[in-house]
């Protein structure tokens, strides 16, 4: 299904993908090597990657809630 979406949008419009899986693990996660290559080739071709770092906002909120309880 992801390949179909990427193929339909490729060179026509923007795609925004948010994932918690590091890019280096995408091949393994997608499973099928040929399809993973095709998807990643199309996505990486003209992409802008933003990797967020730091502690999870959810974890910070939980810590504050526990401190104030």
C-alpha cells in the first residue's frame, strides 16, 4: 500500500511521512527488499529529512505529573 501511495505522488506533489522507526531500519521493517528499495529511492530522491532528538515530550509530562502528585 505504501508503494502505491509513493508511486501516485512521486514527482507530482509533496508527501510528509512521520515515523518512529529510524531510516536505517526501514528496509527491515518493510520486509520485501525490492519494494523497500523502490519506496526509499523515490522518497529520498528529493527529500528533506528532519530527525528530532532529545527526550520524549510525553515522558517529560509524565515526570512533571509524578512530581506534582
